């Protein structure tokens, strides 16, 4: 039996054994969580932004109070109803993770699915808000900030390295339009917003620096991530012993989140919550200038020599073009073409796009996203 009542400022009340923080934000919530831990009270939270921004501070507070049986449960902070936190805490102890990533925001997954079916971005955003999937201010979801906080937490669990959230390259879905799904179909792909944390590799050994980023990705329609529809979440873990492990489940809504929070309450109450919420420690260096093939959509005003110019700019930045796609032009003032690249660094593609944006034929900044080829 649990009794719930407001904590107020009574942190010394010996009748309070577990504090549940679901208020959100990183100011008052930080005070409540840290004070509770320091006073010997276990904490259960769904606050991914708080954990990601103050991870080391929270970890230290748990360690310093651990002798008093203090536990920290945060299953509800990532992937809704998928028990990915406890899985990473317990089930990979004898393994080495190379990469973890996935669809960890149900709102944007719902929106992208509707857009793939032909809905307009503004229309589907309003629908998501009306259904309660998206907030009145949807920035955290649609610009990828929610995923950024979650992938920072998963990176800590998988690799033991604390990642500065503000240093994580982050792109959302607000610049994606129906034309991108038209080109996706030509490429036998779909589009998903994915958070990724991966060890870099020059020769396939996967023991290089750690790269953490958030971006919409072009993924093949037969890719395992393409199976996550609606508000569903999907996470894949690539490891030495197990190869690829996949986890699917509901990722948005009050019931999946509440289910994970109550499960944490039960684990803390029954003393089954791990003593160390972040069991791995490492000093892996961070290098977020990741390598990938890329999809680049270039909005332009039609004219002569555009393809030649794009090729010249790409060559100047060391980007090898794999293919050029262009739908039939019906309005010369509102045309688009797509360039897909061979593998190159994010910084090279960003420099390429910045230069193309300043060309006379450009009518808007190019849109780029990683293109998954395997």
C-alpha cells in the first residue's frame, strides 16, 4: 500500500521513504530530487531532462546516500513502457555494446507516420496536440530535444560515459515535408527520428570514440525500425555477444509512463532496485562528427547548370555523390532535387549545405539527414 501526499519542504519527515517526482522541468525538480536523496529517501522519476542535464550530480548524491539504502529509479524516463533501463542495468553485464539507438519519441513517430500517409506537417501537429500526444509548445518533441535527453541517458548506461547534452548534434522533424516522403519512396525508404550512440571505427573494430546524435534518418522499409508505427518506440542494441537485440513497445501516453513508474516503486519497495543506477564507468572520448551516407534535398529555382554546380561544391568539400534524384518539375520557381552521398563526415555535409544555401539558385536551406544503407 502506497500513501501519496505533497512533499512540500518536509524533507526530514521520517514517514517519507520514497519520493516520486513527475513535475518535470530542471529547476524545482532538481532541488526536490537532490534534497530527497541527500536526506536518505529513495527517488522515482520520469524526468529525462533532469537526469540528462544533471546526471553526474544525481549519481554522486545516490552514491553518497547508498549506505542508507537509497535507490534511484528512472525507468519511466526513457521509452515509455519498454523496460530498457533495467535491461541495460542487468542484462549486458557480460557483453560489450557497440551501438544503441532507436525511436524514443512516440509523438514524432506518430506524426511522421501520418505525414507518410500524405498529411501536412501543420495538420498532423494539431492532430497530435488534440490527441494529447504533443504539448501546446511542441518544441521539445519536434526539434528532437526530448530524444536528445533520452539518448544521453542510454549512452551513459551503455558506455559509462557522461555526455554533455548541449554538445549532442540535434535535428528534429519540423523541416521535413511531403516531398521528402516522395523521395523516400523512390529510395525504398521511410523516415524516422532516431537517437544514436555508437562507438566509431576506422577498420570495423568498434573501439573508437563515442558519437551521440539525434537526427531524422532515411531507413529502408525492410529495416527493423520501420516496423515501429503510431506512437510506438523501438530500440536496438548492437553488442559483441548478442549481435542485434530489439525492443518494441508503447512510447507515449500516460499509461506506459505510469506503468514504468509504478514498476520502479515496487522495485524500490521490495529492495530489487539496483544500488548503482549507472553501473558502468568509462573515459571514452566523445566525437560527435559522425560518419554516414546522407540524403540531401536541395530546394531551388530551376535554371541551367545546377547539377554541375552541386557536383562542384560537393567535390570541394570532399563529398562523393552516390546518386541524384529529381521529380518532374511542375513549377520552375518551386523545384527540388535530392543528392545521396557516399559515407562522409557530418561536418563535410554541413559545410556543403551551407555553401549551397548561398548559391543564386537556392530558394531555401538544403535539408540533410543520415541515409541508412544496411
